[in-house]
C-alpha cells in the first residue's frame, strides 16, 4: 500500500477541521492550483474565519488575477480590527 502524504492523511482523519482545510489550500497554492486553493480556504473560513485564512485567500485571489475579490477579502480583514 502506498503511503499518503501527511496533509492528505490529515484531511482524511479530520475532514472538518479548519486547520486541515487551510493546509490543503496552501498546498494547492504552492502547486498554482488556484481554484482548488480558493475552495479549500473558503471551506476553512466557513469553519473558522481566522485572519490568517482570510489573508491566504486574499493572496490566492491576487495570484489568480482576481484583484477585486482579493481586495474585498483584505477589506474584511481591516474591518475585523
């Protein structure tokens, strides 16, 4: 049997944990799979709207060319202060 990478194991064991979802979003970002990253990060934010998750989503949106969406996410961060 092939050993799965740790993040894949984490999401399999803890599919509803925001931190597991965020890690999957970061992995997708590193692989330039922006649509997947947005989906993972959005799921994490729905579970726990932490500033780090929102910031990462803003970065993903910017990297994918969705500047207006990125600015809207960053605006929500400034409103949280």
